[in-house]
C-alpha cells in the first residue's frame, strides 16, 4: 500500500518561517556565548582566546600553541580575532539540523591549564567553560 500526503504551500511557508526564526534565535544565543567565552578568557600571547571554535559538522579545530609566542601587545585585538573566528564558524549553520552536534571547544595545548590551573604558574585556573555552564546552562 502506498500513501501520499500533500502539504499546502502556505502551511509549508509557515513552517519555513518558524524554522528561520528559531534558527535566528539560537544563533543569537550562540553569539552571546561566544562573546562571553572571549570576555572571560585570559590574554597573554593570544593563543588561548584565538583557539576557540564551534564544531559544526566536519572540520579541523583551532589549537594554537603559546610556546615561542611573544606577549600580545593588543589584548583587545586578540579577543576580537577569537570572536571573529567563532562568528565565521556560525556562518556554517544553515539549518536546524546543523545544530545537532554543535560544540564550543578550545583545542590550544594549554587549554586544561587555563581552565583548571594545573601546573599553571599564573592562577589557580580561569574556569572559562565552568563559568559558561553556570551562565548558560
């Protein structure tokens, strides 16, 4: 037995419109998360703050090493670069299904040290991801 369902075109337009609005709202929230992540991040060489990425489908994560990098002379510039990188990642989100496996990550070699302060001489840890979970759930 074979069945066919025809969807009224005006109904489909309404569904498409809802999807656009939902996706727009989610992307705004992801932009807020990106801004907060960058704001909470320490900037010494800039390697950590520019190593954030949103994993959207396949792709190679950013992971910059701070070894042999000079101290950043423009911390705000490094933070802007980190935020711009994340916004570039979000341009890959075209439909709701792209959000199925979206993940914020930081693959700098010293990300755990920055987060938890283990074997880190600067602080006991910045807890960037912990703070993001507290703020955004």
